[in-house]
């Protein structure tokens, strides 16, 4: 039997890395990245920056989809893990001291009466646990969610994720999950009136939906409706939480306290996979407050020592550094600069977001070129314009970003919360330059086609 050691793995070149991933993991994903020359070999990361094998520095404005609020390899989190390396990491027959501490800390910083935490490994798992919690505590089984939402791709989370592309291949999903338009309180009330709904799950800002900010007062209205019709309000703060939007939690912009909150991504400090839901004492006791129910929902790796140490350190660092305040300040600076570009470039349809969670939506092509292609140009633009801009940002300007999963016509900017004005200026200048040189989808396509053809010949 021949295998590759860790020491050997760390010395593999770019071609060997691609071959192994393509052959043993996901060949289609490798092909997709290769077409736009996205398959760089990155060898170092620190703060806002990463470096490729040729020594080129890139600014990371994708930020692990919001998982890198502290930046790459934050020393505070790594040091915390080093301190617990000799402790048992997974020991199911005992109670570790760190899960209780992280749960205590979360209870101090989350809004309202949220108190009891369940720890897992990802945002999707946190959503799964939250949905089950709502059902068992309420005795009901209907779940309402929003069109355009994204809560994960495991079966339960996918059942409340509002894009048919991800749901359809896996039907039937969990029954009694129904969608309403995001931001529409009347539609929500119509669903809740029968008083047979266990929970309504909602993102304070839809991330994968295209960085969609709801109308002012929406979350407060949701809170009132859920209370009136006896349904739990689940707020998914997996992407928006821990300072991302300028508040520690995005629901705090409207002073809303949910019944259940889902967390993940930056809870692990960008080092460890950590997910959690936190709920009130009352709800938890209804669900799991007896010995016969205490172990109805568990996670083998949830609450492991290394993950909890990372979570404790991550919260402390975010609080001590005032990163929510910096997110608000730098976010306003970035939004101001991008809105100036919108006034300058017709290809930009909208700039929106809050804090350091910002989306750029592009206009669809109109006129003669779109008509003679039977609308094909518009369809291609919707699916690929975001990726074309992201491709040029990375390949020509060394800035990493990506489009949003439910709306590929939007590119997201979610840098670490330690970002500075110099990084933001570089991004704004780069986008300005790209749109100045390519004033239409056709121009961007021709530019990117040359990259694709070059990539194909290299292969």
C-alpha cells in the first residue's frame, strides 16, 4: 500500500495538487476553477492577505464566506489551541470545562434571554439542531422559511433553503416546510394565522440570496408576529454574526431577540469548525429538560476541547479589538466608495449591504445584442457576470472574491473585520479599472474567454 505522508503533501506542486483533487475529490470543481484560472496554489496566509506559490500577495475579500472575521491564522486563536493540546479532546464519558465556558460567554453577548447552547461543527448542523429543537419544544411540525434564503445543504437545512436549483435533485425533502417572500410581513402572517407553525427561520440579511437587506422594521415585525401566533423565531446569524454587520449580531440593529439563534463560521476563529445554536432556558427545558430526552440530539465532535478553546478565544478577540465597530466604520467607507462607482458605471445596478457584508449587483444586457441572441446573452450574464468580474479581480488585481450562491449576478465583499482603508481602496480602484476597460457584458466575456482558452490550452 502506497500513501502520501503529510511531509510529502506539503511539498506537492500545483499540478499534483490538482491531479489528486480531481481524481479523488471533485473533478468538476477543479475544471470550473481552472477555466478562469482560479486554481492558484496558495502557500501562506496572514490577516487580510494570502500568498501564492510565486510569491504574489492577494487581498482576501471573500473571507471564507464570513468565516474569517479575525483574518487568516489569528495568533490569539492558535495560541489558545496550543494551551489545550495536552487535554483530552474528545471524551464522551466526562464533562469538559470548556463547553460550559463558551456557552456562558455566548449567553453574555447574545440578545434577550438566550442562554442554553448546543455545539456542533457547522452552520448547517446548527440549523438542523434548531429546527429539531423548535419541533420538539412546540409539539408542531410546520416550518416557514424565506424565498432566496440559504441555511445549508444537509437534508433539513436544504428543506428551508430557498433556491430550487439546490432542492430539486434531492426531492422529497423534509415535509411541511413552506416559503414566503423575504421582507413580506403580510405573507408571513398568512402562514402563521393557523397557529400550527413550529418556527419561522430567517436571515437578518440574506447572504447567498445576493446580500439582500430587508425593509427597515422587518425583523421587529417578524418578532411581533411570531409572538402573536405562538411560533418560535429562529434567526440564522451564521454569516452575519460576531460583528460582521457593525453589531455583534445583525438582529441587534432592530433590538430584536430571537427564540433561537444559529451561529458558526467565525465562531471558530477561522481555525476550527464550530457551530452552535443558542436558545432560552424555557425552550430548552421543554425540548430536552429530562433525562429521557437529554440525548435525543447529539454530536460526536461538537464541544470538543480544541473547538471550544478556539471559540472562547475568538469571542474575546472580536470583543477586545472592537471589530464590530471597525466593521461599521470600514463598511460605511466601502459602501461610499462603491456607490460612487455606481454613479460612474452603468453596468452596476445596485450596491447594498451593512457593515462589511456588501454586494455589487450588475445590470443585465439590453438592446440589439441581447435581442439577436434570443435572450441568450441575458441568461449568460445572469449566471456568469459575477464570476467574470471575480475572475478579473483575482487574476489581474490579486483580490479574492466570489458571487453569491443564490444570485450569481452579485459579487460579495466580506473581508476580515480587521481590514483597513488601504485594502478597500485597492478593491474600489480595481473594480473601477475593470468596468472602465469593459463597459459591457460582451467586453467582459471576450476578456474572460481569452483566459478560458488559455487555461484549456494549458491543460
